[in-house]
C-alpha cells in the first residue's frame, strides 16, 4: 500500500469525523444517564455534528479532479462517491432531528450511535472499489439498520419489522456473497476495476459470468427494494420507527444505487447489452407493481412504502441507459428523492404525536389543524408525483430524457404512464388533508422546533431543486463524468 499520504486521510475525513461524533454521543449518553432533560440534546448534537462534518468535508475532503484508487485499491476517491457521502450525512442529520421528540427514541443514545455507524457504512459503500471492502461496508450499513427497524421492543410490529428485515437481508446478502466468491474464484482478483479487465480479456466463461452477475444483482435489488426483492418493504416501513423508515427509504436506498451504478458500470461494462435489458424489465415491473398496490392502501406508511418501490423503478430507468446523462439523472433523482421522502415521513412523524394513528383517515382536515404541516405534505407529495416547480419534476424529466436519448422510448412511455397513476394516489392523500372535515378540527397539531427546522429545510430544498436546477445539474453531471 505504501506510505499513508494526506490525500488518503482527507479521502476518509467524513468517516473519521462521523466516528469521532459517534464516540462523543456515546460518552455524553453515559454522562447524562440521569438527566432526562439533557439527553434530548443528543439529537441536537447528532444533527449539528453531522452538518458540521458535511461542511468540513465540503471544505477539505472533495476529490478535486482526481479519480484515484487509494488505501491499497480498497476505495476510489472520486466525485460520485463524494456526492453520495454528502447525501447520506445530510440524511442522517435530518433523521436525528425527526427522532428527537419520538417517545422511546429521542433520548436513547444508542439510537444516534447506530444511525451514525450505519451512515459510515453507507459512505464506504459509495466509494468501495474492492469486493471485500464492499461486502464489509454493506454489512456495516445493514446490521445497525436491522436493530433500528426493531428498536421498539415492546411493539410487536416493530420487532416483526426488525426480524423480517434481518431474515431477508441475511438471505440476500449470502446470495450476493456467493456471487462475489465466484468472481474471485475464477479471476483471482477482488478489485472492481481489475475484475473488469479480467472479464474483458475473457478470464471467465460467459455462463459463470452471467450467473455471478445475477447473484450479485440479488443483493443490490434487496437494498434498493426492486421487484422481486421488494416484499420486505411494506411491513418493515410500517413497523419500524417512522424516522428509521424515512432513513431506510432514502439514504439506505441511495447507498444501494451508488453500489449498483459503480459495480455495473465499473465491473460489468462488457455485459451492458445483457444487463441493460434485464434492468429495463425489472424497472418496468417495479414501478408498475409499486404504483398499482399503492392505490389500495389505507395506511400512510404503507402507501409511502409502495411509493418507494415505484420510485426505485423510475431510478432504474436511468441505470438502464449506461450513459453519462443516465448516471447524472440517477444522482439528481436520488438527491431530490431524499429531500422529498424525508419531508413526507417527517410530516407523518410530527402528525403522529397528536393523531396517534398512521391511517389515512386520521389526516382528514389536517390543513385546519396545522396549516404548516399540510403545506409541507403538499410540497412533498407533489414533488413525489413529479409536478413542477418541485425537484421531483426535474428528476423525472432527466430520467425519462436519458431513456429516450439511449433509445428506450418505450421505457420512458411506461414511466410517464406510471407517474400519472402515482399522481392519483398522492392526490387522494392531499384531498383528505385539505378537503375532508374532521370532528377534531378544533384540536391543533403542534409542531416542535426540531420538526419545524427539518421540514423548512427540506421544503425549501425541494423548491430550490426544481426552480433553480442548473447548479445541481452541473454538480451531478460532474460527478457522473468520473465513471466514464
């Protein structure tokens, strides 16, 4: 590996700082163990600390013009990995704010510790350039998330969510690991870019190569909740603590896509003709099934779960194209989706404290009980539906434009039809919020300071992403260029 350079240290500065922050959370949790009022400060510490990490990383840890392999080829220091790191850290900060006033969650130091450890794993997933490093990063991300999904031990739905997530996650992880072992067994190398060279020189016969690719895709499909490995999503999202479900549906999904894009385009470019068609089919089924089942949902968290499956299908459209515009659209979509879905789950968290229910009928007349929450829900759901002038509109336009540009006009057409279906069930929720009346209309829904701060930041971000998309597009386009 040679001597350790300043570049190598700066490349992992976000992970080092997050680890320091996690240690600080653990220390203060022990010191404040008897002070209930002070332990709420752990949420402010995690959120503020994460934003400070993000700021310091932007100042000192950006890759510049380099796309180099570091730490013995284990990590790749490039712009696309760096952009994803910033997305994950921002997601963790917002999730900490949403968790602060949740009973049984906000004053538990171990919650914030697990959240930060999972974020470190996601950062490593986004920059992994070696199969061994990639597997370790995926497990570092997943194991804390299994615990967080089942964090409410007294709640049967939460323990069921944690157990299901663990069971299916372990199964798909084992299948993916078998695919990794085949690749190593037949080539003798574990570096993603060394594997690409071995594949191009014909070191693997086509049968083993296709089998390895399919096995690896199983693990990635589980992480991004693509059909047919989506079945865990509704139960886990419904049972998990709502801030955890929001983090799972955004940052964890983005980490899965970061890995999918890097592995497919970095290791298997020689097979792009085969996997492009396969992923086009998966994208079609995923978005169609997600939207179709969402239509019948009466629970807001289950509706957002099936919506999350549908959005995985839309994002896969960008992956199919195997082009710079396609990867740009994927990164842009994931940024917009993180802001939008976190806002949607944030409204659900804030409303639940008063409503005490996640059933859609509980949201009747919410606009009269809390105009601010209703407005945040309006911005989030219209962005998810792909309506201008919100970020979700630009994200969908970019994804479908990339598909048309690559000759997948039929796939773009399917995506547009699905977007219309999606708009219908988002409007059903908004109809309840704004047009339905409730017997509890005179009972306001208070919004605490952490929720107000998080929802304002997210709502403004959604509008800025849609109305002033040029700088964001330039940033994501520059990140995507590093892969080609």
